[in-house]
């Protein structure tokens, strides 16, 4: 059953009417209503505001890393632990084959339901998660494996325990590891790309974004609370903050922060996992094919130049 967002109310009403018509045996009316619902959905998604895209990016039914691992990769072998403190379920990392090519895969794991979301800490990694990512990146570099990262996090975990174990240092080291790689690194923002917790895995030769994902230095709610002291569930300025921060894929492509938009199925990736994941896989393969023409030194040099040039 589709979970409708607040701004999809008209679509939900039409779809409900279509289901009632079908149940009563009026299949012609049901088909007409379903067609109207589809047109309405296309119209809504053609003019989403940044705040509405933020809600789509956070939709709990969007594909998460287990879906991407199943739909894009084969022979995935997870690697656990940072060889320092412990294992962090908020980041999944390991080795796999991507369309026959051996690669390293690293991504944030948000969880699928309440229990798993708590276990994965809603995709908010602690230092050991980023140190695990560094370990896998170094392994990939040693064996010449391209690295694919899947970014979906509200941000790194801000708890006291994370700070005690060196959260800022771990994020900085992970970013440094991305910049130092002598193999291709393709990063994909598949949901939320929040702050340094996202950058730590997204400092790649190519940065892709799903059409309705977001990427920002802080959440719209966090920005609104700082600038306008607007807080709580009814944060009235979060929409203004989302607009001002330029969090959408279209904005970030125009600013040169990302390299490509991967377009989603009508109504968002949560409505058709297979199609969305297939489009991501096709885009990643195209980027890896371009990058394979560069030597190790060129990969590292161009990656560093890319990020140093931002904001100039």
C-alpha cells in the first residue's frame, strides 16, 4: 500500500475512489479515476518545491542500501568493524561485483522498520562507521577496485559517545581517504545527503544525485532553528530554509557541486524500486567507463582539483 505524503492528498483521494469503483464492479470508472490520479501525480511532481523534495527524499519506503545491494550487485561480502573500537551498523561496507566487475561498496544504512532503524541508528554513523569505510577504501585502493558509495544520512551521529571517540577526526580522515584514492570513486546521493556525514563518503570523482534527493550542510529544520529560532513539529520556516539553501539536485548541478542527476520514476523512487535502482546502475556504469581511461595519478589529481574549485 502506498504511503502518501501530505501534498499528495488529491492523488490519494482519486486513487481511493478508483479502488472503491473497482470493488463495486465499475471497472471503466475505476480505470478513468486511476488515469486521473496518474496525471495528477505527474503534475505535482513536475513542480515540487525544495521542501516537498525534502519530504520525498525522507520517504521511509524509498530504496535503501539492502535494495541497492540486491538490485545492483552480486556476490556481496560485508566487512565489519574498524579494527579499533567496534562495528557500526549505520554504515554497510564490503566487496561485490557490479555488472561483472569487482568493486568496493560503502553506504549508509537507515533501516527498514522501527526495529531496524533503531539498530542502524537511522543511518547516522559513529566514528567506527567512518573508520570502517576508510578500511574498505584502503583495501580497494590496494587491489585496484573502483569504489561505489551510496549516501543516505541525516548527518553523522552527534552524541557524546561519538564525540568522545573522535567523530570530527573520523569524518575528516574519511574525506581524506576519498581524496587520496588512486582508483575511481563514484558517489550517489540516494536520499538525504546531510552535512559532513555525507561528504565523508561523497568526495568522489563523480557525484550523482537521485532527482528527489537532497544534499546540504545542515537540515532545513536545523537551518531554520539557527536563523529564525523556528523549532518544533510545525517548523514554519523549514520550507524557507530549504529554498534558500539550494538543497535540490537541479540547484546543485547548476552550482557544479554534483555531476549528474539520475531521474526517478514518476512519483519518486519509492513507487518503483526496480526502475529507480536500474537507472542508478546504468548511470554508475557510464561514469566508471569514462573514469577507467584515467590513470591512478590522474584520478587522484582531478578529484582533488574538482573539490578545490568549488565555490570559486
